[in-house]
C-alpha cells in the first residue's frame, strides 16, 4: 500500500491585522506584476486601499454570485494574459472559499495550456502555477489548505486536485471575517464541523486526521453552543477551518458532501448551506452528530431552507442521484468497500427527496 504523500501549505501568518504583512510576503516574488483577485463584496472595505499594489499590479474584483465555473476561471486567466502581457509574479485571492478557489485555479491556468475543465480530476495539472497567496474572509471550507479547487465545468463539478494546487502562503486574519453575514458565517463554519464529523465517522480515519478533526469539532462546539464574543469566535473558526481542511486532506468527507454535491449540481445550492440542508436528514447515518448539529442551529437562531427538492422533476432527480452516487471515494469512506449495498440509488433518491 502506498501512503499519501501530503503536500501542505508551507507558509502561514495567523493574527488580526496580518493582511498588513502582505507587502513583505510578496516582495521576493515580484518577478512580474501581482494580481489581486478580491471578492467584489469587499469593494468598499477600508482595507482594500491598504493592499500593497505596485505600478503594474492589477486588482480584479471577482463575482461569486454563483460558485466558480471553469469558464469564469478561463475568462479571468485570459484577461490577465492580455492585460498584463507578461507572466505575473504572484496571484493573491482574498475572499471566501469561492474566491480562494478561483485564485488557485487562475494561478494554475496562467502556466498550463487549455481550459480549467481539462484539469478537473486527479493529478492532471502538469506545471506549477504562479506563486499564490490565499486570504480567507469567511471561515470553514478549508480551501485555504486543500489540494483542490472545486469548479463546475461543462459536465461535472469536480476539483483540480493536484500537488500544484495548494497555496504557497496563507494569511489568516480574523479582522477580515467581521463583515460576514450571520447566516453565511454559520453555514460556512458548519462546513468545517461537517468535515470533522465525516472524517471522524468514516472508515478512512487514522490518528493523524483524527487529531485535526477532533480539535476542529471542539472549536465549532465552543463557538456555536457557547457564548464566545464574535471577535474571538472568528479566530477560532479560522483555526477550525484550517484543522478541518487538514483532517480531510488525510481522510475524506462522506455522505453529507456526496448528497450536497448532487443538490448543488442541479439546483446551484451553495456549498455551506447545501451541507446544512443535507445534514439534518442524515440522522440514520450520523445519529449523535446530527442531533448536535440541530442544537447548534437552534442556539444560533438559524432557519435552514426546507423543501428544496419538492419541485424537482424526475429527470432532475435522476441527475442529482447520478452526481451524488458518482462521489465514490466519499461513499467508500462513509460505508466501506461494500457501500453500494448500503447506499443503493433508491436510498440516495429517497434521502434527496426529503430535503
Ligand atoms: P463563498 O466564498 O461562496 O461566499 C459566500 C458569500 O459570502 C458570497 O456572497 C461572498 O461574497 C460573501 N462573503 C465572503 N466573505 C465575506 C465577508 N467577510 N463579508 C461579507 N460577505 C462575505 O463561501 P464559502 O462558504 O467560503 O465557500 C464556498 C465555496 O468553497 C464553494 O464554491 C465550494 O465549492 C468551495 N469549497 C472549496 C473547498 C476546497 O477545498 N477547495 C472545500 C470546500 C468548499
Ligand atoms: Zn465542505
């Protein structure tokens, strides 16, 4: 058996105001202009004018009204190639999981030919990307540490998974999360709670992944079942996100993510809220955890969308089941090698119908 040889993010800054160090971070990498890809929700933030933008650099506001598509990544990479004319020295992504994934993918598409869709899969990327920095403004996805960038392409929603995908540097600055809307903050934080639960309950679990997952889950519990002031909570959630990401990097997610991918592919449901919608219906798979999740929902005063699949047609439901069932490693982690016996398409369909 060959063990996974995990590539991790080599450099990390943690702390409020850490964004101010971005200029120092970029200095040795200024072999070409720096490209700042910033979630356009931040267009009026005071910190935007403090970014270390030099003469030929570009600040590009990215739109994440829908989660990232391969076509959008291709478009941004082409725009950069045309407007900059030379190979950029750095790409910096500042935003939630969607923006960080866009930045990772754009960095790779500046050095690899073709379309991002050509690289959806495992280890298809041939060349290292442009030096890249990730700065989360929402905590939970673990996109800041992962070796993937989740993209919706012409035929599938699948990441560009490769050793070239992780950031070279991340900056975890909780000040940037302060503006996150309450519901979105909860949904995205629950992504890391669910990463932890799915890692811990899965058959791929090992001592290394367990260490990260348990601490990630503890932090989510403290924040969403306790009474932690928001400033402190944002630092804890950035930590939980990192740990959750590290945990699944050496294990895998499970049923909740597999079903959530199906929902998202057909209905465009966002990742965080999609996971929450699915999680509450998985009491038969993750009994104690779903009960705890419900307590966090109630304690946080969140009302989750319900009945989202009620208007779904039979052909759409076929597609949802196809996409969910296609997440083979997730099901293997959840149920073991005989997962097809435990999760036949009819069971998958009946779970999805309840949502
Ligand atoms: P997001 O990036 O999609 O953002 C959600 C919303 O919050 C957007 O409207 C955004 O503009 C807004 N927002 C972000 N930060 C804000 C802030 N500080 N203040 C106000 N508004 C803010 O949300 P997310 O949950 O962080 O990311 C989900 C995405 O991450 C999905 O595309 C999913 O596929 C991806 N993902 C990637 C990985 C990975 O390993 N690469 C893992 C999990 C999820
Ligand atoms: Zn997730």
